[in-house]
């Protein structure tokens, strides 16, 4: 089977490419730049942009299936940037699939499409789309997911997966920033007693995409549906962050601020940045605080039933694998291409600036969506 993975150079995209290549599929990837890690896997790379309709058509041509991971992920930035990639780029992928006669399209979505700032505790896929969003990322991902599911039909079967807070070996987003802020004494978490969140180990998230690809066909149970993909082990944010820090050999974070103060602070900082027309991402955002101060964990019964999904790597085993990867063990499972030095190298310029609540990415870029 010939499979194209958009965003194949991203954290999740690379994991999917590795699994596809390992089972003998003909794998290609659509990236903005050439990546040696994919070349080592024998993945054919198309260097183009989702907004380039002709480039997307050329990448999709000749494929049997497409896994659409690429997205602009982040908690800050102009809405038009997110729309051009997440909405218009997805429209280009759908159009190219129809034009090329592709029969299966697996779309990487996000649980944030149903999160309106209130607690989500054990909800399933019947939960409605949010009516308001704290940032352009979830708003545009909701539009993209609806487009993909609406495209399902007799010739093109589509499905959307909603992996939540992806972590593990090779994570270029969460752990490097948590670790850097922790070393500088600037990692502070909102106090949110009783609030639990779902996450997912990268290997489990990647396997879910292959299971969806295999189960998908016109008229099949997954066709035209969305599925939550998680560890099915809800934890507090503090426990998750400290688990990641522990895997990196760092002490746990112990500093917390009241949730209400964090929310007010985020709103004030964002307002100030807008007034000053500062383009860089603020050290604290409303979306980060909303995610950190509410429960968001999900019922994955549908994924188990229709896809055969099971989070085979549990939280404890995933953290152990992450620790082995960070130690430089070349035999560690799911060995990824991100340098361990990005996590383990001490910060060069310690700073006494205001502590940051969470650690959102400062410069959103076209990468695999994770929130």
C-alpha cells in the first residue's frame, strides 16, 4: 500500500512513518523541508507546503491512502495563519485525495475541538463541538475536522483521530520546555485540585493511526467518525509534568499559583501584548491556563470497539522508555531522532524573570497538532 503522511517530519508523523515502513508499506511524506531521519527510513519526501495546492496534488498522486498529520499548532498567533494551514491546507488535502482517487483519509485532529473551557470528565464522541475557543488553533482544528468528516463518501472514506497531549521519546514540545523552565526556577503550575487530564504516549498514538487506516473503508464503522485516543489513565497535570521531569532526572515542580490568579494573569498579559502589537508569544496564555485548570479526560470505548485500539504502552512503561531514551540508550524502544541534549543540557543563561505558568511554545510552526 502506498501511504502519504503529511507532516511526516513531525513528532507524531515520524512515529507513524516508522511503523508504516516497518511493516513494509511504501511510505512518502509531505514536509516543508527534507529530513535525514525520514531518508534513513527510506521514506520518499515531498518538500512543499499544505497551502500549495499543486504541491499537495503532486504528493498525493499515486497514493492509496493519506494520513494527514500536518497542522499549525500553538497557543498564540494571528488567526489567518492558523486558518491558511489548518483549514485551507486541509481543504487542499481533501481535494487532492478526490482528484487522485485515494480511498482512505485518516486525519489527526485534537480533543480541544470540544473543549470550551469547562470540565470534560469521561465524555465520549457525542460531546458537541465547542461554541467558543480560547485560541485560533482549536477553532481551526474544529473546522478542519468537520470538513474531513463531511468528505466521507462512497469513494473516499475518512476518519478523524483526537490524540491528546502526545509525549514520549523524541518529544520536541513539552518536555524540553518543562525541563528548561524548571532548571531556571521558572516553572509554575496552576493549583487545580481534583482536575485530571488525559495524555497519550507517542507509540500508542501512532499505532492508533495505523489501526484506523486498516479499519477504514467506505461504509465501514469508522467512516465519517471521530475518535478520542488516550492512555486511558487520567492524571493530574502536576503528576504528568513531574513524571516527565523525573524521566529527565530532574526534581519535581512544587510551585503553584491559584487557578483564578493564573486566569486573570493570562488575560492581562495577552491584552497587553495585543495593545503593544507584540508578535512573540506571551509567557502565559489563556489557552494554556484553561488546559491546566480544567479536567479533560475521555471515554475511548468507541476506539476500542471500532479500531481495536488499546494503549499497549502504559504510563509507567512509557516513562521508563523515555528515561532510557534520554540516557542515550540506542536500544531504547521508539528511539527517536530528537537529540537528548535538547532536554539534558543545562540552561546556559539562568534568568530571574517572572515564573512562567506552563511552557507554551513561543513560536508556533507547521507541526503535528498535540493539544
